C-alpha cells in the first residue's frame, strides 16, 4: 500500500495510452515483420489441400458429372460432388436471410462461378489438375442478369428447387406512411424525381477467403481456422447445419487480410473443407483464388433506386417516396438483421426533417452470385445515403436553390434530438449545419463557385459535389436486431492479473481496425491501467465471450461499450478491495484515474494495481477472490455519426476524364478513442468511395458472363489514381447513450463519399441536360452524356462492342 | 533431416519432372527440388516456409507478393521458381533482423501506413526497390513506384508518408 504524506500527481491519460491518445498500433509489430498469421499461413501436420471446380455457365441443368479421371490422378484423396454432399444432407445450406444456398450444385448451376465439385489432394497443384479432369455435362438455360429480365413474362424460374416458387420474386416489402406521403405529394409545389442504378460492387479485400478444417477423430473436436468476421455466428451455424455438438466446435479467426463485409457470410468452401476433414480425418486447407473470390462471394449493392421528393417552392421538403428493385443473385444470402428485408434502406433521409415518407422494396433472383450484400456499410445504408444525396442535388437544382442552402434549410436542427425519422429510427445527436459550415469553409465554397463560372466561360468544366450522411451504426438493440434469431449484443471479458496486467477478450474480430490497440485504451480510460499492460485477444470461440463479430461499424458502438462496462465492473470490485486496504468504509472511497483514495485524506490511497494484488492475496473475509469479469452489452439505440464530404473536380470535355481537385471530409463520430486510427478509417473509406464512383464495379454481359472477375477487369485505384484527402475533426457530438460517447466510424466515408464524387461530376455537367450518369462514372459514360445530352445507365447487361 | 513422402507409385514419380535449383534467400543459400511449374511465391511460402510474402490476386495486379530478386522488386506470383536459379531473393523477413527494424518498417508503424497488414510486406519491398535507386523521392515518385501495389484499407496517404519517413531516416543516418 502506498502511504505517502502528499497526494501523488494525477495520471496523464494520454501518457498511459487512454482515450484520445494517437497510440501507435500494437498489431503493427508483427505485420511489419511479415509475422502476421493469416489463414493461408497456417500449416498443420498431415494437411491436405482443397480446390473447387466452378461452373463456367450462369444457368444450366447438370446432366452428369464424371469424376473418374480426377480420382485416378496420384495424390488425390477425395473428390466431392453435390450428389455426395446430399448423402450427408449437406448439398444445401441455410443462408443468413432464411433462404437456402447450394453448397455443391446438384440439379442446376445458377450463376457463373458456382461451386460444382471439390478435390482434396496432397498438393494444391494436384487438386487443381484433378478439378480440370472432372467432366461436367451441362444443358444451358437462358441467363437472367437484371430484375427486368427476372420479372419478364416467360422468364425461367431460377429457383425451381423451392417448392411454391413460381417466379423470380423473393419478397415485396414496405415501410413508412403511405397515406401521409400521398398527402404530402398532393400538396407539393414541385415534385423532383431521380432514377439510379447502384452497381454491383465487391468488397474485395486483398486476402481471399479460406479455411483450414481440422477434425480430430480421437477427441471428436472440430477446429476451423477461417477468414471470418463473425466466428461465433459460424460456430452456431456449424452446430446447426453439421449437427455437431457446439462445445466440440472451435472456430478461430486468425489475422484477417481485410474484410469489409466480404467475410461475414458462410461460403460453400468452408462447409466442404469441414466435411472433407471429417471424412478424411486429416486437416484440409482451402484457399480461394481471386477469381473465385470475385465471382462467387458476397457482393454488395446491385440495386435500382427510383424516388421523388415533394417540395414547397421555398425549398421545404414535404415528403419522400421511393421504390427499390434489388438484384440478389441466385440465393437470398444477405447478412443483415432478420427483420429488415432491404436492410436499413429506410435510414435514407434520416438527417433531414421530413414529415412523411414511404418506401417499397422488391427483391428478385437472377443468375448472379449471392450476397453478403454489405460492403463497408451497415446493411444497405450506402445505397440509402447515395440515393438521398443524389436526390437532394437534383431537387435543389430543380428548385434553382443553392446546394448548401437547400441542405441547411432541411437538416434536422441541433436542438431537435432525439429525432424520430419518418421511418421510425430515433437519431441520437448531431450538429449538422456546423459540420456543413466547416466543410464549406475548407473548400472555400463561395470562391470556388466564382472560379467555376469563370472557367465555364473558357469552356472548362469544374464541379463541386456535396454529400452528407448520418448512419445507423452499432446494430443493435435486441428489440429490433437479430441475425437468425441471435440478438445483436456484444461482449467483453477482462481478466486483471495480480500484478495489475490484464488480458481482454471481446466477441468482435478486428480486420485492420486496430482493436488490439484501441480496446486497451478504453481499459486505460476506465481503470488507469496503462494500455500497454492490456493484451487484447479476439477471434477464438474457445476463449472469447460470445459476440456477433465485426461488421456494420458495430465494434466501437457495441463491443467497445462492453469493454467500458466490464472495466466498470472491475472498478466496482476494486473499490471494495480499496476500502479494505485503506480500512475505511466503501462510501468514503473516492476514485481518480488509476487510484482510490480516502475522501477526507486524499494523500491516503491505493492504486488499481495494488487492488489487483489484493484480489489474489489479501481479500476481505467473505469476498470472492480474483479480479475478472464479463460484460454483455445490449445497446439502447444505434449510434448516429454525421459527416459532410465535399469534392471538387474538373471534367475534360474532350475525353470525359475527370480529376479530383480537392476532397474535404468533416466527420463527427463523437468521442475518438484513437484519432490516428479514426483518420485511417476515414481515408480508407474515402478511397473506396472514390473507387466506386470512378472505376470499381462488377457487371455482366447478356450471356451471363461476369465482367470483373479478376484484378485486370475489376479496377481498384492505386496510390497513383487515389486523390489526397483533407480531414476535419473540429465537430464532436458525443453519443448520449454510449458509455464513452463514441459513435461508429469505419464505414462513414465509404457510405457518404460516393455521392460527393458523383455530385461533383454532375455539377460540372450542369446545363447540359444530363441528370444522371450511373456509377462508376467512367470517362466513356461522361463523354457519351456530353455528346448526347442524355442520362447514361450503367445497368447490366453491358453493351457489346459490335 | 527426415522427409517422408506419400508413395504415389512409380508411374506418378515418372510423370512429375523435377528440377534442382540453387538460390539465396535473405542471405541463406538453398537447394530445392521442384516442379518446373512451381511459382516463386509458393517456393517462398510453402518451400522455404516464409509466410510474410502474401498471395493476393494471382495476376500480377495487387503486389502483395512483391519480393526482391537480385535487388529489384518483382511479383513472385507470376515468376516461376526455376527462374531464380542462381539468383538472390529478399523477402520482408530479410528486411531486418527481428530485434532491429528497417526504416521502412519503422516508418509504416510511425505513420500508420497499415491496417489489416496484408499488403504491407509487398508495399515495403516495392518501396525498398524505390529507395535503393532513388534515396530522395518526391511524393509523386512514391505514388508512381507503388502504383503496382494495391491496398484496400489505408487510402495510400499514410503509406506514402511512411515511405517518405523512411527515406528521411535513411538520409539522416547517412
């Protein structure tokens, strides 16, 4: 015990790596040395290798599969087809949206790249050779590559495997107030409309998906090392699908080479590798190649958005109406809360004060890969915000109003929180107009408008695009959010050892977000234990508390809150220990960072580390020993960050090429745990926004061929193309219901960013009669729009060159 | 050393032609018996067991597999292992010893030049190739030199800063 005559100096929270410290990342130490441990880095004794044979056709009946030549290749241990999977009741598996998905095709193939067979061999080269030796006889069927084709008269029924499925419609869904919205439109002075296609995109982390399944016959335990953002959901699903006892399943998510939503769903490759390991009683590794990843795993977007705003002449928005047609591919496999068929699309216009709104949504099957559907986005929020900001730009133009003034006039005001949106969300807090003002000042709005007019006179096309977004992050409260019935809480488990060092585990799983660094900072903030004394572990279901994983920017809002709450439980017990050590009653004990002291004698105190030692060596009579606890956090609401992104561009009228002149980002994500990491997240999100706006998309030709099945066709911006970004953090509105006032941030820029780039190009084209060019705003599309003065659609099928 | 192989029969042994190559990796001399079709990235990862070199795209686009061959950055996913016969390979593990860091490694940590870490070894090797031939690069030089390496997390701004940080440190150390 520290008995000093003077009160010790207070701990400097930044020095111990607490809240607000731009602490250098713990995980970097292994990554910069090439000592990360990704799934493909795992080698187990006796391990075999699996490769998957994929369908070359988008839609075809399988007449026969001859695997005999594959079996003959030396080094081949097993060849699996759908027929063999069916004998184990594993030819089909449930999806996260209560549909079914083929593991290995039995009756038909339904998209190009669908899994047809798998080979397990000594070596991946041998397995690939054997895949080539499998002879599949297909009877081609007409392919469907968009919702219009899917709903046309006489369209073939893609899901003829489903009893009662007579067409290609998956669902019709609606939300909002139809009557009120109709009334608003009846009263409108001006009705402004827009129609868009948000192209299919792929999250495309550089690391593809993979698994190493290791079934041990002797112990009965199945261990699966795999690229998953949500290991506990996988464990639950494996227990239910494979009918294995849950305590005998261990899912380990090692280092993940980027996720962005791509590594949430359950893929056939995982399932087949697990079955192969059980059958062969040896570890089986499956590592997808890039083409396999791009053509078969969780895509995002691919949605047709049409909507309209009811406007008063003075600029007030009276109502909003929209309809979406979503192309889900061959299986409805969205990873999203069960209750919402089109995700959180109805978060659209949450930042604007709109009296009435109504949304209808239809989902259809097509001959394309099934979804994950979220990509750096909370369940369709990207589409919602893109539609919102493209619609706002069109409406302001229709009214002849200034883009900034129109937004400011319709924003939810600072004193109007919590604000109920017309679709029923409760936004928690924000300073929207202030963020906009910061952004306008940073881009030098007035001067740019003058410069733009001057440039026009010389035939130069400059443009400025504004986009704002608020996003429901941190799914979510158990009243509304579940996946397959499992409520979307999260968890943290903190063990403080006797020397005052600690290990923290959560139900989330970092994929680059830096949890190993930031979670320690929350503990430091709550307990005064230096962040460097806290080891963080995630991703092993045998040790981590049950949680729903990392996606939808939910880690800080949910698991991060759990870290704060478990730290507070630890502090509550430490207070009792402190009272015992100080020989006073608990009521007389006060807390300051890292130390308890006697209220009447502040120089008499004990540190948290001394309390930890006492928990194992000198606890009071009747007290349970130890200083360990677990917290499960069920958030009361979602967190609602806000951002303004403003982009200026110059379009070359001769070529349609556009260059970014400046990008300004103003993000209000509440309290920032580690500002360096937050800024890294924002820059990454802006880059993906720029990518989607400028070049990155997956499309299909009329024959159902996937265009964008490799990095030569699926364009991602490099350091050369990517513009620089100017970030602003002046506006901080703490989340009123989060224990440390933080809001989600990981996705904001990818959600709000695309419309800023597109709006900028469209602004440069103002006066040409062009209302919309679909993303990506490729130079040839811009050039075509300038030539024809018409909108340019990017919806599949792609036009052929002939 | 003991190596036990599965007996795949005499026919299998005849079917697979093997080549013997000698090469140096991170200063260590090696002999390997390999199939001619083996990719260099697989020789490094599975043969030598150095897993810091990552496989991203298989088509020379992403650069996660970048290593130095005779001092020049190349993408090991599209080079055959037999092509390094008699040559010298440097991987991320050869940048520095475990106790000491190369200025590039320090720079990436200092400037938050990585998030998931998957592209990082390739980025650092491509950057090493740049700094070896141009010790005083501009931001534009760095962006051009890294344009064959893709990152999905960072937006590159901090990667560029990391490389410039390293260049500065190397210059300062003389």
